[in-house]
C-alpha cells in the first residue's frame, strides 16, 4: 500500500454510477473504520445512519432539496450514503456507559485504573463544557476525525467518495428524529464508483507546495 498514491488518487466525486454497487465485504470495512476511528479521550460522540437502498437514500435526500438540490443526484446515485451525526451532550451517564464498555472489553487491569480513567475523562470533558464552553464544537471535531478516516479508507479500498456539508441538517434531523435521540446531523458521505462523465475524476490534484505548509525543525 502506497499512501501517497492513494491520497493523490482519491478526490471529491461529482457523479456516481448508479449501476455500480459497493460489495458487502468492502462496506463492512467502511463500517469498521466508522467504529474504530480515533476520538479525544475515546469519547466516540457519534452515530451513523447508513442507506444503500433507493428508499433509504430518498429519505436522506430530503435534506438536499431547494438550495441544496445540486447534491440530490449524488445522494441518490451513490451506492451507499452515510449520515454523520454528533451527540448534543456528553453527560456523565454517557461517560459511564463508555467506561462500562471499556471494562467489558478488558481495558482495565484493576478497578483503580477504571476510576482514574473516568476522572481524567470527565476532567477534560468538563474543560470543554464549563471553561471553554465549546463542548458541541469539540464533539464535532471528533466526528470530522472519523470522516477523514473514512475518506482515506475508501480510497485505499479503491472506492470513490464525496463528503458533503451542503444539506439541510434540520430536515435530516426531523426525518430521522435525531434531536429527540440526542443527536444532530453534521455531514454526509456518499460512497460508490464514479461515472465516466465525472469531470473531476480526470483533473489534476492541486495542493499548496511543501515549502509553504511545512516548517521542519532542526
């Protein structure tokens, strides 16, 4: 695997081939990336809605009407569409649920380590909740880390993908009752295979030069 070749190959797909579907095996890999992505203090403040049927994609496409109509065919023609949702609160009950899962997974050699982790995690979480008052923004950062992981992983699998912020989050929240469940949608990722007519597939990559973005310390 050559990561440089992968990141140069991947791009934001503008037209998906509706006749080509991602295999169950490959999409299981995508689900693993969603589940095992890194997050600050292992907070995992996310939920994902996945659609691969026409009916499911039509429901997500309710967020691509009116001003966002340009994204409707990308949602409908892709093989799979993922709605990235972020929690609207990370209270202590949620953190205790995380702690119990870590315990079940064998993360603690003794009970004192479990309690130490809980105190440390609540300390950092409370900095964002009460001192910086940016808890929602902090949680969103974790979801975007996840999105980046999925985009790179899709490229490694030879799949095409498109991240989208151009959608009506309120419409998607209402369609799936997300706010009542303690979540809100913040992004979509469409995954599949591009059409031969996708203009963006053949355009060269454009990035700022190394000497402009890197400072190498001696």
